[in-house]
């Protein structure tokens, strides 16, 4: 949900296809004997739900929320660029775009 009048009142929920990010670009992680990622069939999606949106000093957004990967949910903060101006897609739907980045600690903790 995008609130144009107050971006901090917007809410974000995203589902990501796990197969689309399975390649970590670390060759050793993808060698058959080193494969540590579970099959995408077991956990086919990642889920993010925002809990708080703040405007940073530079005008960009900081989006905090719950990220679920392989059935484990952790709090994360995304640095967000955007949103873009609304535009119509070829089917007449209104679309906006954002780009979000964060770092994820892949170490397993007890």
C-alpha cells in the first residue's frame, strides 16, 4: 500500500521466488559437495513484511520489517531508493518502482 501524502504510512509486503536468488555468485557454495542451501522446493519463497518506514536525513527511506527465509523470520532494515513516479503499465495498471538493499548474515545461530 503506497500512501502518497505520507510515505511513512505506506506498507510493504513482498514475496520473492527463492529460485531467483539461489545463485550467490560464490562458486564453492554451489559445488555439489558444498551445497548448503536447501532445495527451493522445500522453501520456495522468501517473505518480507514492513513494520516501520522512516525518512532518513538524505530523504531516502529506511524500511524495517520481518524477513522470512527458510522458515526463519528475522528483523531487517532496508535502505530504499524511490519510489518512482506512478506510471501505467501496458495493461493500464498504475505501477511505481523502488530499489531496496540490506545485508543478511548467513551464519546459522542456535
